[in-house]
């Protein structure tokens, strides 16, 4: 380990240090360890303030964004410098990662963008996510599919941001567009429609520069070499920021289908002009996204003459706990599904025990979009004998489900996929983006609620969950949107994306056609507007002006205001980014607050070069600083600072302590320490909670939960204790009188508890990180939410990432911090193996009631016995 702490040319001299020199070296490193903890705490506080500003209602300007970005960066720089003293030359890569993150943040704050490149068009075969600034997020995602999964994508190319800027500059459009936009507002629908029309006309009447036109024609010729002579193409928007997490722009821009070579330039301009469609402008204004941030790239792909097409959700968009795969399909082009113009088939594929087709919901598909013989597409009546037939055979359903898993792995998150299959049965993937998911309704909000009287219509599909009340306003054509009143329930035959232009005014949506896979449903979920679609007879039952209560969860619409149903309503969060300042802050925070490094035991991912944000660096540096300080005594053969094993009543326990400063009452010779020898106040508070209520053993588990645990334990080598490093196998404390850091393993669960408790409340904190478990991911995730809910009720700030809980409580006096430690100590003991029962709602409710009562007892305790040796 000396060779790990020192450069090779220092190792020999280090081994010759005297005890006094080693003592001095330890004091120096401990001093920097304390400074690192202080910088770490300040960095996390700054990040928390930025999160509060982003999600809160207070106003702020560039001064706030600049000062907090700088403060976070400065404290992370200090963290790296202190770690360098604690572990010389071991983690030098962190400096390079910090500089890279600072460069990205500076580019945003200076209102600059990365270079747009030198190419006017780029073929799909060379595109990946690193080119997103040149080709937009949507087409960068398509390029990633080609490179990383091998799944079939039609041949094509992208018309880049450089071409877009050439088009705007060549026609001197920027100043005129900016002048027109100054009078735009999301609530002035009539003015917005007029502005939209004027700006789109400016772009469609513009001249495509010669160099751009030549590049497009040359790329088209290359496409025809793969797809066939005179191939028809589809042109799809790929704006910068489109399909980014949290701002999908679903259906807000144009797509041109079955375009012939002669019309490519005109179609290109129409897609660019759709940046200023009423719904896209409304979306940007409501999300606070500056117009100049949206450079419009356009993807051009060979047209697939689809026999069937649709959308896949790799998980349930309205229930974050449901990992089933949902495949929405209809005859012909996917347009019928994404536009919400036709009821579509739905196939549900379960992942339990391998992929299996769990449900088919075959609907009558009365219309179909097909490619016109010449150019464009047309909507036709579906042949009578096909209307009620499944649009996909089971074999194709399973091929699509397998592809969804591959794309989910590639994205590292649930995905929303557009696909098509031709008459020969060949699959093609046309688009893929992150899926916006919503939390599942809690137990008393399930669709079982039906009021005895007053139901106007029921059934259909929950496209966006929730409950709302308001006057009905029937929308039959786009002109009706000019009169759409705030707070109304939008009722319509279909669910086209352009209805999203009034989404900010809408209380709820009810349509006769469409479904949860449509673009309007996506936007409704993003804006948390309840939406009920595919409701038979909705327009016959709903008339403009009548007051109704829409229960999207219960799939029913009631006459009048029904308080019994409205009691289930959840407050609608304001969408992120209400001003351009929010948009800028959100961009900056993408490089500051997300946490990607979760598991210190993952040697592949938990490395300096994997740090993508400032939060990643703080997490990595904190973990490594604890490890380096704990290892000091053993590595230097310095018994005074070596770990001591806890002994209680002659029993050696699996608890080891290293005394950083004054954590022991006196110097302890030998290998063992007793509880009475420990002076650390946080340790005693934690153990009071840990031992206050004896553990009654694991909960009773159903057969499904038990089998899940057996399978996971047998298939995951990382759950074996022998597979863990010595640092994570046991329970390790680093302590001083007022400080404690515990790195612990309880069975299959891993946790870190850190606390500073003294007489200066502004410095005090308790942090708790908890992850792992023996069950499959869904149960572990549910257990994480269960633990988080308890901690949040007791004043902890909470962040959940996958199956990990990150909790923190700070700024209180010693009594408050000790209370927080007793709660954490109790949870360490009593949340073990609860993941096994997380599918049993009755048991979960009973445990929550019991835990709440026992925590009240724990908080009344002043002391407790030493924990069991096991």
C-alpha cells in the first residue's frame, strides 16, 4: 500500500520514516481530511441551493447562476487538492475531469456553444452521441443504435446545425425572427398563431444556399446507393435539446413522409419552419427554453413502406414500478399511433422469468396511413377483414420486446421507441428517446374507485394519470384553440400533437381516439395534465360548457364537481424552467448535480475518468479519502492509528474503529477496543437507535419473493461476501469526538453513515446512503422508496437513484443531530430484508405502522446496550 500512497521513488524512503515522522504525516493528512469534509459539505449545500432555485418559485438571475456555479467548482477543486495530500499522486485524473466540466459550464455561462463543425450533412454511419451538437439529440440517438446495437435502421443522413445557420444567415432571418418573438406570450393564443404563421412563411419562402443544396443532393445520391434508385425518404426534426431527458418536444416539430427527390429542399425548409409551430413555441415559452438554443437539424432516412408500425415503451410510463414492455401497434405507418388518430393494438410483455407475452388488447383499427403511390401519405379506410385482426404476430411482438431491452441497456434508462415492419417482416427502428415515467398511484388511488351515480363515460386508456375538474371545451379543429378557456377540459375526437399548444391552460384531456403512446399523451404526462383517451362515445356525452370531473386513473368522467373523486387529486408541479433563467440553470446543472457514480465496489465504473459531473467528483473523492485515512495505520504498520476491533463481554464483534484524533478516551494498546473506550458522541447516538428495539428477524416472505432472492443470490457474484473487498465486508468506523464515518455491510445491504455533531449548528450534519438487497431490482427500488419516505417524514432531504437512497439532515444543534442518528441507527437494524415483502402491500403497510411507532420509542431513549455480535 505504501506504493499506492507514494510514488515509486518515494516508497523506500517512506518505509524508513520514524514513528514521529509517521505521526506528523498522519496529522497532516487528517488535517486535510477535515478540510476535505468541510469543502464537501459546502459543495453539496451549493448544489442543494441550485436545486431549490430550479424547482422553487423564487426569481433569480445570471448573478445567482454564475456565483453558485463558481462556488461549486471552487469547493470541488479544494476537495481534489486535499485528496491529493491524503493520497499523493493516486487520483491525478480528477484534475482533468474537473477542467473538462468547468469548460462545459463556462461555455454555457458565456452563451457560447461547442463548434458546429465543418460538415453541412453527415451520414448516419459516422454519427454517435458525441456529434449531438451537430446533428441534434434524436439523430445522434439513431447513430448510437447503429453503432452500439446493430439493430436495423433505414439508411440516411443528417442536415446539420451548420446548414441550419447557413439558411438563417443567408436570408438575414435572425433579426426579423427575434423582433417578432419579442411580442410572443404563451397565454396569447391568437397572437401566437399569427406570429407562428409569419415566421414559418419567412423560412419556407427562403432560399436554400447553394452549398447546402449541393450537400443535400450529394448525400441523397449516396443514400440511393443503399436504398435503391430514386428512393423516397422521410425527413424528421432533430433539434438541439429535442428528446433530451425532461424536455422531449414530443410531436412538436414536423415530420415529412414519403418525400421524392425533387421536393427534398422544400420539405427540409418545412421541417426547419416547424420550429415555430404554435405548439413548439408554446412548449418553449412554458419551459423557459431560449429560442436560440434550438438549432434545427433534420434527419433524412429511406422511407419504410410499413405493413405495421407503432411505438414501444420499455416500461410503463404511468407506473414507475411496472417494468413490463408495452408495444402499441396499428396497420400501416406508425403515424396513426403517434398522432393518436386511430385506436391501436397493445401487447404487454412481462420480464418475469424471461420475456413472455402477458396480454393482448386488440382494438378496431378503422383507418390506416399508407405511402401514396407517388409522394406523400394518405389516410385510408382499413379493409374490413383486417380491422379487428392483430396487427402483429406474436413472433414479431417478441422480437420487438428483445430490441426494447437492447435499447434500454444502451440508454441506461427506460425508452420510447418508434418502429416499423415491412411486408417482408423486416423490422426498422426510426426513433428512440428517454421515456418520461410517472410514479404509480398509491394504494388508495387505484382504478377501483367508481362513484355510484353521475358517470358520463368510462373505460378507455389512462394516457396521463391524475384527477381534475373543469368545464368541457370541445375542440374539433385548430381554430377552436383560439377560444380555449383556461382551466377547461379538452374534449376531442382525436389526439393530435398540435392540441399541445394549449396544454398550459388545460385541466384535463378526454379523447375518443389515441392512446398512451401518442405525442399528446407524452406532453400531457410531462405537464402532469390528466388524460383519458380511446373513450368510446366521449363526444356524444360531453358538451362544451358542462362541468365534469375527469378521473384518468379510474378511467371515468363524472358529471359536475365530484368531491369524492377530487379527493384523490395530486397537486400539479410546475414544469421545470419557467423562465429563460431556469433553462440556463438547468443546462449548467446538467454538469454539476447528477450523480452517476453509485457503487464504490464497481471497479469498472467507480474511477476518476468516469466522473461526469461535480457531484460525481465529490462522491468519488469522499469515498477514497475515507478509504485512504482508514488504511493509513495498517499501511504504515503504525499501531497507534491501526483499526481496533470492538470487543464486548469477551466477544469479538464485526466492528472496527480507527481513531482519527480524540475518538478514544485514551490510547488503546493491542487489537481490541471496548464501547467504554469510545468517546465519539455520534457513535453512541447511532448505537442507541441501533439497539433500542431488538430485531425480530426477517419478515415472513411469500414464495415469489423467496425465489427472487434465491435466483439473484445464485446469479450475482457481487452478492457473495468473498467477492467484496475487505473494506466493504465488515463494519468500519472512522471517529473523533465529534465526527463519525461508518462504512457498513448488513447481509446484502450496503450503507454509509457520516455525521459531524458539535456545538456549532451551522456545521452539523448527518448523511446516510443505503443501497443493495437480495431481491430483484423492483423490490429493492420499492424498499429504497420505503426507507426514503420514513427519513423524509423526519426532516431529511432525500434523493433516490435506482435502488440507492441518499439522505441528509443538517444545520441543527447536537440534540437534533443525535435524534437523526438514532433514527438512522434504528433503520440500519430494522429495514434489513424488507425488500423481500415489497410486493405485499398489506405487509408493507403493517411494517410502516410498526416502524413509525418504534421510532417514537427510539427518540425517547437516552441510551442503549451494545449491539449483538452478529
